C-alpha cells in the first residue's frame, strides 16, 4: 500500500469513528404530552380584566405528562414576575383559590392531593439594576452607582393576548415602564416542550421535556446614567444545596462554548433536583447573530442572609407561603461587553435560559468537532505510525537482500 493510500484510509477511519461516537446530545428525559392553561378555573371578573391598577392577573400553567410523572410549570406576573416548577404523580391537579390570589394571600395555590407533590422549586425575577459603568468594564461592582427597581413595581398587560396554544408559549409584557418622561418595555417569553430539541434562533439552547424556556427582553428602557448597563437579580427557592456548575456546549452558538447551571438539590436526595441554565450570551438586536452578541456575567450565589430585599408577593408566595421560611439563594446577572457603547447604543437586550427538573440537558461533541479534533491529533500520530511501519518494511527488505549476497557460493565467478 502506498503512502497516499494510507492517508486516504486514515481519513476514512477517523470519519467512521466520529460518526459512531458523536452526534446526539446526552439526555435522559422522555417524551411528554404537553398542555397549557391560562387563569384556569377562574370565573371572577378580576381574572378577565385587571386588578384595578392596570395590572392583569396572569397565571399560565404548562403541564407535561410523562410515563411515570407529570412536570408542572406555573408562570405569573401577578405581584412579581416568577415561575414555579413541580413534579407530581399523575393524579395531581392544580388548585387555585382565586379570592386568595386577588387578596395576595399566602397558600392560594397548591396541588391536590398534597401527597401527589414529589418535588418543587422556583425562581423570582426580583430586581432590575441600572448601573453606571464609568470604567467600561461591563461588570457590576460595589463601587458603581446603581439605580434599583423592583419587579413588583411593574404593571403587566393581558398575557392571554400573546398565547400560542400550539407552541405552549406566551409573553408577559409590561404595560408601563417609564422614567424621566421616557417609556420602554420589559417582556418575558415562556414556553414548554414535549421532547428534546433546540430553538432555531440564537443562542439555540438545548431543551428537553423536563424544561421550560424563558427569554427576557429589555427594549427602549430609559436609563439613569449616560454609561448605563442593566443587570437583574434572581431569587431561587427551595433548594438545600444551590450549586454553580459549567458544562461544555457545542458549535450551535458561535463563540460560546459552555453553559452556566444553578442546581437546586433536595435534602438527602441526589435524584430530586431542579436547575436554572443559560448560555453566557445576550444579543442587542432581535435579528441575532455574532456581531450583536454580548457577554453575560454572573456574580456567584448569595445566601438568604445576604438578600437585602424580597418581593412582597408573587406566585411563589401563593404556593410556598412566607418564602423567608424556605431556603433561598440569590444571583446577579449583568449584560454587556466592554467597548460596546453601553445599553444606549442599541436600546435592546435579549437573554434566555431554562428552568427544569432533573439534570440540565448536556450537549455531546458534534460530528464536526470530533472530526476536527481527530484530524488535528489522531491523524498525525496515525501517519507517523504508518510511515514508521513503511520504513521498517523497507529496511527489512534491504537487509534481506544483503544477507542473500553473503550466502552466494564463492566458487561462482
């Protein structure tokens, strides 16, 4: 076999090996039957209109029924924007005491029967931080001027107008956000899924049937400073062990190669856990591509002892009661890259993530990446091995010829 034939064979071998070991993401979830409901079971005028403060009552319930259990996602903008994830048995139903919701009472929401609830956790969008980045580092620090606005001060439009029944999604939009005579819009899109997949738009975060996707948009917001950037504070509920991790991502998001995860672990259980996941990238245009990608910074988890401000009411209060009795953790997340002209350069930021049950979905290395790595590392080694083998064969043949010359009969002239 010639040297060129060896090279050709080596390339074919690496491609075959790559096709065997790649290409599907690692995922342990099952396909689920997904349904969704808005303000279910409410016949009060309170649910059809507003609470009297131009603030619609929005409770969106996504149900994902699997073979052995049901995952529930309950999102709401009433009080403060928040989401609850719960895992239940199949016989569970969501009970809502609408009078208690109207009166913003604790315990307004539960699962019936109580024994059907197997796991729950939640996330609250607590505060919007407008910080002055005078040094253009794009990072939030204690030395900066910060204007803080609580999410419970926002009024929200009727969510029902935005629902996509087929896609089990909808958008919470503020009905009023104004400062200094200027107004903008804050919105949060939420969605449930029946199976594993990823969005067609960047950042193409991998999801499965145990997850709900959320996407936050800050559009045309008035700023407090000339060099303003925005950050948000999230509060996480009902985890005895909150843990930050990072997992490898694939080439589906240009220039972003990992995913940030916060895991909520239930006491004395390695199996019952939830998470929030996101890729550390935001975009400054609705038409997303690499040129308008910006960094997303997270600043580590804070224990409940360091949370200085908690919302007065949210869907989490309706479900958990006094959230101060539960284990809480907080995290700040900011958006922007140094040298990008600050928020005012685009007046638009979009960032998305997942809330889910179990382990976060993990990308395996794709076929393309494996081929590139194999070609860069394995091919030279294989060629050296093949080349060395060819040289050895040639030397052995040469030595054999010399030995034959030595045994020629000396009487032959």
